[in-house]
């Protein structure tokens, strides 16, 4: 029903920036929460950023002041702006949304992930 596609990953030098995109498609009445998670090999998946339908955002301490969810994205799209990247930011980044479809059924969907690699 609802599909999420992440893009924008790739190679970036330490100290550089990268912008990830999450495009949400399908039958959607509203999105309650959109989250960005990341997972590095051998490590647990980590919640790094959250935006709610009231516009409020929250960020993990490890990315505070460096990552943000900009407010200028097109419809059905959210960005994760990553600045001052560090090698420890290297991971697969996933988009996750919770919301309601036109039948007022709740959905909870994950994207396939996009790889971000930060080199020294």
C-alpha cells in the first residue's frame, strides 16, 4: 500500500555534507510520524531523527547540531540534511513512517535503506 524510497546516499569526505530523501507514495490520509534510522554492520539500528505532524523534531545526541530535517521539502518527501559528517556516521539509513490511510487504517512502513559512507 504505502511505499517509502530513500535516496541520496553515497561516498562523502569527513567534514562534508549529504542530503538524503525519503519519498512516500500510496494512499495516505496523513502522516503522524516520520523517522530516520541508521544501522552500521554489527551494530544495533539507531534512531537519529524524528519529525511529527505538528512540525516538531527530535535528534539523537550523536547527531545533534549536525543533522536536521529541513522544512522546504516537496509534497510527500522529507529530507535528512547531514552536515559535518564523521566516519562513525557511516551506515545504512532508513526512512520509517507511521500514519493513516484514507480508510482510516494505520500504517507503519520502512524503506529499503540507502548507504552512506564517510571517509577520512
